């Protein structure tokens, strides 16, 4: 497949909206110049001369967006899960991230991360690096070569990181950030910068104010963390006593973004009505990370409330507090967490449906990148082709049932091909 104009045929599924998955058995999916022209039960006449790739009974779904993942934490995913957030950061995360001062270490570690990301369900991602400029540029170089579309952030932190993972002061951190932005200007096709204050406990008031000003000056987006853990929430109140809540602390520093330049806030486990109002006001995106929230005993985010309030929500793997880069696993844990919120926290808050979670993994998070995450006309052609033939069954299942089954039991679902903007970036070798 040498160009980005073609037709795929197979078992097609995509979100029509957050409550409805459209499916076609042996349907057609048209890509012209990297843009989706639609999915059809029969191929329209005007596309019949295009090259056709027939995937038979295989499934074809939109690529998924990972709205929150820490690349330098990939090397220790799945360990240290007996700790809660703040202890886990100081015991595991900060010592590991300090190693990225060594560019050779960073190069090798990021090769593992980028190769895994290339081979999984993710086609778009929003990624944390470390505070080290050289290592962050190395990460961006590698990601750009994969063909994935990503935002990547050089982390800012001038307090509470320990002696080996802390910038000297706000001025030093801001200057390093400007140097990083200058070094990467015009360098990438698929990789974009995003300002990344780790969270308020890691950033002084002067640093947060400076990042807010820099975001306005350079028209840059911001990613950070919000209300993940009760101890963290209490700590922020001590550090910014004039704030009315954690989200308001970001507002005070002008780092909550706008609808045109939306900020991503990961977690929001303990966000109340006041924070919901602030998130909606600023057009923020919530990166829901159910796996890490349970692994670190942080709690269960009230995602139904966010959706009902009209807030943008997508899913994040949050490796390494999340144990896997697999967005299908992330969907499963999102569904399970929602059911437990309903059963154990508030029976007035109905669990998320499979349709809603499929939407969050595809178009919900994808919308952060524009028209991404669906096979509707005019959307970027991001697609994943899946072979689920080893998931044996006596049932004659619909396309929708096969995708639900894959979500709840993905062990034998194999990614065959992956496309981003019409370009095939991965093929599984038999």
C-alpha cells in the first residue's frame, strides 16, 4: 500500500455518537488523500476504481487516542502498586525519571516505549516526558518516525522532586522550556509540543504563572493532573490557600486553558460540582485513567457526571500507574470502574454503557486532535484492523458483539494493520 487513497473492506464499526455504534458486515471504508470519505454497506460508484484491500471477516475500527501516558515510566509499569500516589511518586517515579538525564539511557528506554505504542491500538497520544530537554527531544524524534500523531511535553518541576529531579527555580525551568521549544521548532511532521507542569505540588507559584504566560505567548496547550488523590488535594490547598479548589488553583495561574487551546487534566477523581463548573467553563478535557486510579487506590472518577455536564472526556492508560499501554484493557477497566461507582458510591449515577466507552476511546479523546476517531466523512483516516478469529465461539455474533467480546477478553485479538491519516504505520508479520 504505497499511497493514502484506497478502500478497505471488512467488519466495520465506529461511533455515530456517544450512544450509538454503526456497524457494517463486510462493509467498505473509503480513504482519499488520508481523509475518510465514509463507511458504506455497498461501495459507491465514484469509488469503484480505487484500489480495494479486502480483509475478509476481520474487524476494522477507528484508531484510539491515549490522552495521558508517561513515556519515561514505561520501564517500570506493573510494579510498585502497593503504594498510594505520593509515596509511589517518591519511591518509584522520581528516581526512575532522574535517570533520563543520561541521553543514552533515555534513547534505549524510549525505543521500548515507542515500539509498543506503534504496535498497539493507539494512533494518537498525549505524552509526558521528563524535565530533561535532550531526553524529551529524543522521545519526540522517535515518536515522529513512527507515524503516530502525538503531543509531547517537557515536564516542569522546581519543587518537591528530590535532589535529582528538580529544576533550580522558576526562571531556570522557564528558560529550559523556551530552549526546548526553540530546538524543536519546525522539526516534526506528526509531533507537537505541549506545556507540562507536572502538577501544582511540583511547581512554584512563579513557575505556574510563567507557564500560563508562555502558553498565551506561544499559543500552546497545557497538560497536567487534577484531583487524583485526597492527600494531593489537601496538599494543594496548603500550597495555594487562596484557591477555592484544586481546579481554581490552576485558574489563578491562568493555566486552565480555553476552548481554542484546551488543557488536559488527568484523573479528576475527586472533582466536585465546583470543579466541574470550572472544567466546563474552560473547555478542558478530562483524561480518565481508571486503571491507575484503582492501582494506586486513588478512587473512582464520576465520569457519568462529567459527560452529563457536557465536559470533554477521553481515556488514558497513565502508564506506569496504569499497568498497560493496551487501550482495549483501558476500556474494560473503565467499564468495571463505572459499574462499581454505581454500586458502591452513588446508585443515582448509572454505569457507562459499552457504546459510551467505545466512544471515549475513539472519538471522545480523538476530538482533542480535531476530526479524529470516527469513520464519518471528513475525519482523518485512523484505523486499526483486527483479527479475532482465534476467539472461538459457537455463536453467530454481530460486529458489535465481537467488539464487546474483544474488550472484555482481548487475549486473542491480533492487530493486523494500523493506519494514521491514511498511511499504514504498522503491519503484523506472521
